[in-house]
C-alpha cells in the first residue's frame, strides 16, 4: 500500500461510515436481548438499563479498536493528511467485510437463543406462554425488517466506499498491468525477430497495428470481475484478454516482376533490350489489434459494465499526486511502466518508471512532501537524479535531469521545483524518468497515481513503447534551431496519414514524396521536388551517424524489390528516430532489427 495517498478530509470526518455501521451492530446486540426482557416488566427495565451501558461500552470498544488498528498499522510509519484518507478507506473496506461476514451469524445465534428461552418457558407451563409466542413472532418480523435495513445500509456503505475504488492492493494493481506488458513486449520481440527466424525470403512486408493499452482499463475490468484479486490467481484471464486483443499472422506470397537491361550483340554490335521475368518470395507479416476497451466490454455483463464505467470515471480513486511538470503530463508520456523493447539495446526488458518528454530545462516538481535523500550523478544509468522520501518511507525518483536544484537533507513540499529536465546518463532524448516506490521498496506504476485531466490513453506512448508500430507522436525530441523546427512543424502535420505508393500529398504520401514535400513546403529546401528515394540520396553528401543531426536524411536498402540501391528514405529526427512515411506516417526508431538490417546511409542535402 502506498502510504502517501492524499487525504481529502480530516481524520474525524471520515468516521461517519464506520460509526453508522457500529450503530447497526449495537442495534443488533439490543435486539438479541429483547426476548429475555419479556419475562417481567421489571426485569426488562433492568435489562434495558444494563444493555444501554453494554452498548455504549461495545460501541466505544469498536471505535477504539478501529483507531488502534489504524494507529498501530499505519501511524507508526508516519502519517499526516496526505495518507490518512487512503489508509482509512482501506480499514473501512476491511471493517465492512468483517461486519458483512459476522452480522448474519450473530443475528441467527441471537434468534435461536430467544426461541430456546421461549420454548423452555412454554414447556414449564408458564402462564405467559402466549406472551412469549407473540413476542417471538414480533421479534421474528422485527429481525427480518432489521436484517433488510442492515443489508441495505451495509451494502450502501460498501457501495460508496468500494464501488468506485480498486479493491486489490497497490502492488497487485501494478503487477497485474506488468503481466500484460510482458505479453505485449514478447509480441513485439517476436515481430522484431521475424527476419532472423524466417531468413529465406526476398522481401518482408509489414502491416502492423499499434501495440499498447490503458492500464486503468485493464484494472477496472479485473476489479469488475473479481473485486479484490491476487495476480497469480488471474494470470489465465490476463492471457485470455491479450489473445482477444492481438492477432499476429504471416503469409507467404510469390510475386513476378519484369526487368529490362540493354546489352550489345557481340556479333553485330547492335544494342539489344532484354526483358527478364523474375520471382520473389515475400513474407507478409500482419498484426491486427483491437482497442482494449472494446475487447473488455464484450466480456462483461451489464452489472460488470456498470462497475467498470464507474471505475473508469474515478480511475479507482488512485490519482492523488499532482503532475511533476507544469501542465499535463499524460500527453507528453513516451514510455510506459512495464516490459518493453529497450530503445537502445533493442532487447526486452523491464522499465521501472514512466518517461515524460519535454524541452531541456523544463521544471520538475515534487509530487509529495518529503525530504531529499539522494542527489547525485549516475553516468551509466540515471545521469543526474534526485530522490525525495515521504515520512512514510515512500520514494519518488527523478532521473536524467539536466540539473538538480536541491541538496540532500532539504525538506520539500508538493509542487516545489527540485530539478530540471534533461538527457543525462543512459538516455535517448530530453525526458523525465519518474519512478515510485512504496515504503517496502516495491516499485509502483506512477501512471495510476498522477492526477490528469485527460481520460484517454496517450497515443504517443504506444508509438515509443513498441518501437516501430505506433501511429503517432514525437518521442520527446526538442529541435534546437529555427530551420529544423520549421521543417518538422510541416512534417508533423501529416502524422497519421496513409502510405500510398506513388502518392504525392497532401492526403497521402509514399516515402520519397513525403520527404520532398516536407522540405519544399516548409521552405527549408524549396527546390526539392518529387523524386525517388535514390534521387534524394543523389542530392546529398553522405555523412556518418555521429555527424547526423535532426534535419538530415536517413536512407535504407532492400525494403522492397527495386533495381536501385536505395529503397526507403526518412527525415532523421535525432536520438535514433526518424519521421517517415511508414503506414501511416509516424516517428520510428531506426535501431530496431528491421531498420538496422536495411540501413544504407545518412545524408545531408547539398
């Protein structure tokens, strides 16, 4: 449990739901003794007086018991307004569960005792037998009415507390989503290794939908089905949902094409044109993906859909921390928490935080009150980083900073500026890598906890997350010069438009027409007209990768059957990315196996 959930009310204000349930239990205790009080008026009066004090003691004991549970379990860890709310909601859930499980048993036991007393009196020939029978009937109907009222009250309380919240603990919520990302990353790795595992083809064609999901959708669905859950118990459900969302297929096709070549007849010296028919073996790779929300809604009944919709509206009541940057963080996210294909190594690995892109120097803010426990430099990992620790022991880690504005031992409050965004350490571009740890050291997914006004899943996360199949989004690259910004402002206007061979814009492009259009219409290269990828290469001076920068051009070979060495072209964006006319137009990492295997050269326009 993350001990830093924000409190929205003071501690005393939150006892209302619990006290109402305590009132129910004390009322039940009173009912249990009514039968005994029927023996005589005087005994009944004495019994009522005694029960009044017993009820007061019981109620006080219940309240003290709750407070001790709360204080003993959490206060010792250091709590204040920022964590009272969440912890007490958790205790309320547990308390409601206990009441629900035991109140029925107590009611039945009390009813049996009263009935037994009445029957014993009848057997003794009591003159008041009829009174006992009437009392018993009265008690029976009273209990039935009370049970109905108790049920409504308890269920109403449970509904208000639990109905809009994720019921699993924080670690299981995070780990359930991690299991889904593991399946997605394995799928992406399988696609990336297609050419390695299927080497005997002349050409590979990819028709790939994007990969990615909204973690809130998955957890809302699991909560609607199971309420509380343990990840190991529901792995089969996660895998089943995944198989319903994604479908990867391959198909072998043979295409024939004709080439011409001119030769000289050795006998006559005449130039002769020869036509030749060739065959090429092609592997077509297709990934169809469906929106996760549609997949999930097909699997739920009406009641589960209602719970799901409420949870999606409230985001499980998990969002409690402000944005770590000025403005909206979700629209700037470029890499999600969980398994992914690493943008540098190209291997499947666990990503322990979320990446939020922005310009160098962007202010980074504390998401909760705490103390700076580390502020250092890690050359091969985090670069400049800072760790703030809440008094509960929870930690937030800010990595790849251009600079750090605080020192070890400093006390910080929410929204204090603690560092500036950068690209130090093992990084591909300016961004904040944000990690969140609960007091025991388990990493939690910050995506669940940061407040956002955006309901939709960020499409840019899909783009970077899968490395090469997403449809949108700048992966966090800030362009330094006005000319380069001018070029990419025009090029980014066409993101998401379809690839059509031979098209020349503005509604569709092929690879070379997109590059030529972007340079020409932006005014960066007004005389770069429609030509082939080879034609663009012929207008450049080859450069090395270390020399390449945003605004240069990157060329590839062998992506389809052509007599020219260069078959594909894109605008280099820096940090290992290009903006190109894939299908559709998108930012793509050039460091995947596919693009590394087909790389030809970098070039700079003459």
